[in-house]
């Protein structure tokens, strides 16, 4: 079983749409959680960290459910520039600070 | 603020040659990582380091060697390059902080695109 699982998509949505991505992780000892964005095999860039209380950054909202080992990312009012691959990342500090990456969810925002 | 840099950005080499990919970070982060990314495989951990002179294998270490004599540098060497090592290589760093390492983002370099002919 993979440490982190994501729906690969692609999600094809029109501009202005709201889209949600989900991710599950297998290690209950996971400590930190993140969403990264990756454009066309460029380096992954941190989009936002995910905290237990949930957090919002502009059009982006992230939620964490530790009981269900589930992380979500909501993008409101999608822009063309949001087209990218979104990586769900889980950190297990007690396992030599390893980071576990989902395979990514591809988002295509259409005009 | 240079952050984390990698060199070269592009490299073409031949099977059997030794190749070294460089990674340098200016944040004094304790942890550094090497990943490779191939189409259909996502990011796979090659080696990581918890501090200078402390390194360990990741998921796909065969054919690679690392060293970390200084905190800021983490070179990756392909001892005898093979075509299967054609990939994009990313270096990353992190510094756990806060209670139970709540804040522990990983930052990536721009990547090295390596082609082995």
C-alpha cells in the first residue's frame, strides 16, 4: 500500500469553478502535512501547510482529518494559472524526517 | 537570498561515465534530500542527510553515492551512469522547528535534467 494516495485526475474545470482534491495517508504517526504545486516537471513549490484546525490562504483552503487520515484542498474561483499538478505530502519526523509524496493530481482550468 | 541551487541544470553524458550533481543551500538547513522524478513514478527518494557526515539510503539508492562534508552542500554522484538513470533530479532541504516539528516545510532546488546516452 502506498504511503500517500491521491486521485491522479485530470480534473478539467472551467474558469471560476470550485474544485476539491483529496488525499489519504497510511501512517498514523505522520506529523506534518502539505500541499505542493508542480508545473510541468519543474520543482515542486509549497502551496500551503495543512494544520489540524484547517487553514485558508486566499482562494485555497486545506483541511486535515487525523481520525480518517485524510487531507483535502479546495480551490475556489479557479484561474487559468491554477493549472498544474498538486502533490499531497506527508512528513513523518520520527522516521528520519522522511517526506512521503502522493503521485499528484493534475488540474486543467479551461477558459 | 539564493536559497537552494543545483548545478548543472542540464547534463548529457554517456553510459559508464561518472557524473556528479551539485546541490547547495544557503539556509543552513539540517536535512537535505535527493529525489528523482520519472514520468509515471512521481518523486522517489534516493538519499537523504540529517546533518553533515550523516547520510542514509532512500527508496532507490543503487548506483548513486552521496557525501555531506559541509552543511550547505550535498553532492550526488552517479558512479557509472546507465540509461535508466535518465531522469530529473531534485535536491531539497528542510529544518524541523516548532513543537513536535509542526513547521517542517521542504524546499526544492530547480532540478537537474540528466540524459544518459
